[in-house]
């Protein structure tokens, strides 16, 4: 059977092997048949056995061929011998539509006379990840959330009001907040200062979705955790899983 050394205490001369059957096998250094010393992360072959105390390994042979190899995951490169655990899992993720607004002049004679301007919202086809709480609230019909907006640098994305702003105050007391860069802005952030007053600026049921997305996860012996979502990774997570299997287990 094949596996990797999950833990080894050189002083005491024993450790554990995480095998390809996902079980941990105890081993003693006296059972290591290679001239190489056991080290955490090394690939080994062994004979599985068991007794009243549990699973253990005999005739342990160290295969150092993969220890110094690296695996590339987009911009991340990991040493094979540092990988402690890995696999494919899935989780529910929630998203809200991203809109870009534009101004449109009123069409009636009175609107043209008054200079009335309406804000129109165009669907960009992009989605912004949100909390499950927000998703459930909007999906249930709540009107307490604003749209998520895509804006260019210099576009208005918020409004700062005087602390004395109210129904009878001068609207000129409000100052526009401009987008500092091209990007996506969650107008529900309090720093943008929007007041929940206009229906056409609020998210509706059709603006949210919930999906189940699979991802490749990797943890290392150094305590690092990596997650590569299928929709975001620039590689096929299933092909990469097979590559790791082949590299670590042969």
C-alpha cells in the first residue's frame, strides 16, 4: 500500500502514515527498510497490518522521488512533500447582480420642461458574492438592500449628507462621493451614505442567486490552507486533483 508520512517524531522513533485508503497507520522506525530517514511528507510503500491497538505499518520503504517536486496551481507553487491533505469539496455560495447605472432624460413635455432625469440600471451580467443572510433577506422580498454597482473612476457612487440633513433641509448640503477607481462597489456599505428611500435603487428577488460550487482544497504541514473554486481557477480542478494523486501516490 502507498501513503505519505503524516507525522514523524525522530526522537521517539515513531510516526503515522496517511495511506491511500484515507486511514492513518502507526509505524516505528525499526520497520523502515530504506537507508533514507523518515521525514514528514515523504511518499512511502508499506505492508498494512492491525492488532488490538489499531492499524500499523510494516516493511516501510521510502520513495523520495516526489519529495522535491512542485505542483503549479495558477500563481501558487507548492512543494509536493508539504501537502498534508487535499481533495474536492463543495459549498453553497450566494451572489447579487451587478448593475451599471446611466442617466436618462424624461420624455414627457412636463419632464423636459422641468429637466427631469431618471436613473436607469443596466445588467452587466456580472455577479458579486454576498452573505447568505443578505441572500435570504432579498430572496424573501426585503427592500432593505441596495444594488451592487459597477462604476468608472469619477462616477457618483454615494452621497455624504450633513448630520442635520432631513426632509426640510437644503439638498445642496449633500456632497457626492466619487468612485476612486474603475471597479465594483457594494452600495450597501455605510460609507457610501445612501438612504433607503427609492425603490428603483433597491435589490429585488431576481437580483440574487444561490449556487453550489465545487472547489479543490489543499492544506499543508505548515498550516497553510488553499481553496481553488471551479469558477475562478484558471485550471481544471479535477485534472489538478489527478495530477496531485499521481505526483504523491504514483
